[in-house]
């Protein structure tokens, strides 16, 4: 889980992650939004902005998902507001989570380095 400092910020980030994931899974009718997993939320310390990170299934067009998220942003915020989670709804920014891709690439490079060192 990602979040800025503070217990409240961390709790709100986790709550938003869970609720957004449920909204996309059970309430969204856009099939493009069924192919992503919400991996974390980073909240600003004042709780006015939330960066929502997601992973895509392999073979899914990132541009199509980003377009669907942009189109469905109002619906997602409306559903969050309906749950009465927060007094003020934060501005949501959806970002592809590249952490796993970076980790896999670093692992691949380390493996190549080990292989080249052992061949010497």
C-alpha cells in the first residue's frame, strides 16, 4: 500500500483503494475496466488528491483503459460519494503501476550480469 505520512492518510488511502476496486469490479459496466487491478493509493497530506495505481492484465491496451478511466471518473467519484466515506472528495488521478515491470526488468538485468560473469 502506498500513502503519504500519518495514520489517517494511510487509512483513507486503503479505504479508497478497496472502494474503487469494488466499484470497478461490481458497478462499472465498461468491459475495459474489468482488466485492471487497483494496487495502491497515494494520498496528499491534506487528503485533497489521490493517485490511484493500477496493473493491467497482459495483452490489454493501456490507452483504452486510460480512456475508460477518464470517461468513468465522474461515475467512480459519484459512487464514492454515495458511500459517504469522506466529507470532501479528493481529486483522483489514475496511473499505471510500473513497479512490477521495473522490478522484473532489474531482475532480468541482474540475471544477465550473473550469467556474463560466470562465463568469464
